[in-house]
């Protein structure tokens, strides 16, 4: 009986290892890239692709060297994502398509966020795609403007204890609550970060920008922001930003 039990245990463990290898082989492309569509993700904007994206993260974070998670062109609906380190190598998340945040609020933990990144160093998020929070569909379910004891909607991108990271190119839009929050992060580079393009029908109001050091990376040595139909306030280390 004991020999049979040990054999069964070995088969289970061996099966888990083989499944992990199959996931890595299936997702991995040239140069350590992990394409979520090779893990079954569909870009039709309707199917939940959370599992495929999390599997891509697990594979990329678990490999040494430089790894890339590819979000190709398409509309990829996902629920709450948790990217936790530390990773064995350096991970880049390259977004060419659109990541869409599910409108089903039951999929988020209480006070949860959409994309949470924890203890990952040297992370790069780049590309020409969008992180779309699909906020207009659920804004009416937030009563915080009327009462203190309210349900907080998810923030789009939250990074805690992330060092030497970079965010560039991608657009965060239609957040359910805050677009981006960082806590205890060091040496973070956010390129072309301030561009508030809001519609006249649904203007951006109550915008808060805290503790941001803006430095111009162009040639005429002038810091600037692009703001349309946006009103808000600034405080902290914000420098030379004439949006409001």
C-alpha cells in the first residue's frame, strides 16, 4: 500500500512538472517571449482571459534572463490580475492591443485593484496599446461622493515595492477609480505621463496629482502637459506643470 501511495504521489508531482513544461513551451517564443494568445487568450473582447495572462506571468517571472509578455493586437477581457515577485529575471510587459477590465465587480476583492504588481524589480510596461478600465459602465455604482461608507471601485494599475521600473507608451483610460498608484517604489520612470484628454460630455473632474517630479525629456527644456476638459488639483513635489 505504501509503495502504491508513493507511486501515485510521484505521478501527481511528475504530472504537475510536465504541465508546467507544456505551458512554458506553448507560450514561449524567440528570445524569451510569452504570447498570451498561445495560451488560449482570445482578442474578441468577450472571453475572460485572466488565466492565460496569469500563466504568461508565472512563466516569464519564473525564468532567468530577459523575458517578455506579449499582449498582441486585439481586445482582451481580463479580471483582477496579480503580478507578484520577486522574479528570477527581468520582465517586460509589451502591450500592443487592449487589455479590458471586467465590468463584473464581484471578481474584485474588497478594496481590490485591477492590475496589482508587488515586489518586482526592473519591470518594464511598454507598447502602443491601452489599459482600459471600462469605468463608465460602473461609475454609477460608486456612491462615495454622497456617503463615507461606500464601495471603493478598483484602481487600474497599482505598483507596490517596485524598483527601477519603467512605464512608457501605453495609455491608461476609463479607470474605474484611480488610474495609477505607487507605494514604496524607487527609481521609477514614467515617460510621457501627463496627458488628460477628456470629453466635453464626460469631463475629468476631481483629478488629483500627488508627489510627482516632472522632468522634460525633449530639446527645448520645457515641462508641459496636455489637458482637455480636465479640472483638478496638485500637491507635493509636482514641478512646472500648467494643467490646472
